[in-house]
C-alpha cells in the first residue's frame, strides 16, 4: 500500500498543506498549517492508510 504524503509548504504567500496537487489548510502561521496536515494524516491513518507529514522550509530552506 502506498503512503499518503502531506507536505506543509509555502503557497501563494501563505503556508498550506499539499497532497497530490491539492492545496488546503492555508494559513499565515506555519503551525496552523502543520496542525491541518496532522489532522488529515490522523483521519487517513484511522482509515487504515499509512501517512507521512513533511514540512518544506522548516529550517529556512525552500525548494
């Protein structure tokens, strides 16, 4: 089974969660976006799908 990956990243001047090209959980605060990613990951995990939450720019580096 493939792992569902949620990536917290900058999007349109805010922090957001990206998953397979879909952006959600937009916030000016990175911690709010991380919380949105973790909620979504928990829901997927509870449904039996393995997940991973990644944060891009966590240490000031952006791709």
